[in-house]
C-alpha cells in the first residue's frame, strides 16, 4: 500500500503532459505534489541533470518528454539523455508524443471525438506525428464544437485549434483509460512499470 504522505515531484513539457502524468499517478494509486518545467522540451532537458541530482534521495521524481523526431528508439535516447538515472528518478519518453498514448485508447478517443473507432490507428506509436493525426481526426468529428476547438483556422498558421489543449485535458481527466491504452503503446506500459517500481522502493 502506498503511504498517504508519499511525495512525487515531476517535470514535463506542457499542460497536456502534466494532465497525462497526473492521470498516470492516479492510475498507480498516488498523486503529484508539484509539477515543474511546462516551458517546452528543451527547458526540461536543460534541467534534467538537476532533477536527477535531487532524485538521489526522496522525494520521487518523474520526468516526461516526447520523443518527437529526435531518434528512432526511445530506450536509446533515454540512455543518451540520462545515462545514470538516480535511484528515485523515473525518466520516460513518449513515442512519439503523448497524443499516441491517448490514441491508444481507441474506443474512448473515438467516442470523445464522435468518429467511428475504425478511423483510429491501431498502432499509434508508429505514427510520425500523433498530434497531427489527432487534429486530423478531430476534423472529421460529427460535433461542431470539437472541430472548432481542436482544428486550426484556415490560414491561421497554427498547428492546432484554439482550445486544443483544454479539450485534450478534458479527455485525459474524464475518459482516458491508461490500462487499456498501455496494450497498444509500449512506451506508456514502460512508464507505468517505472512508476510502480519507483513507488515500491518506499
């Protein structure tokens, strides 16, 4: 059983990643005390050494970034970016973005977007750009509000719609099932295992 006073600190790229990590913490029976970063991936990676130094003793640290197009293999890049993780550090890389983890819960994301489940990719971690895929799927939604919120306006120059982040966070907190998604997203499965291993050390 996890102690009620267990402290977990985290660092992420942005608000969507924070929502995902908070949901994962809930899934394994705990929660996050504080979340740092939220200013993009380069900022998180610049601070990674400092986070790792802090993780040589409790509290626990969880750091999550997207693989994007930085490498072909998440385990390889994990070992490059953090070759010597501290005992209380869980450093994880989503392949290729946390949106792939959300797409991995095919039934729920299809219901949320109001599109047929047959349109949801069966292997989301093989997608070159999961965020772009998610936006494109939102454009097929039967719900006008989803299309307006998640799909960028023509000629806006933006990659996502004006309320993309808030809609995704709504899905994460209300509908996303990590236990289902992990069967189609190995980097998610590894992240959940990492969290459980970390908690078992307390």
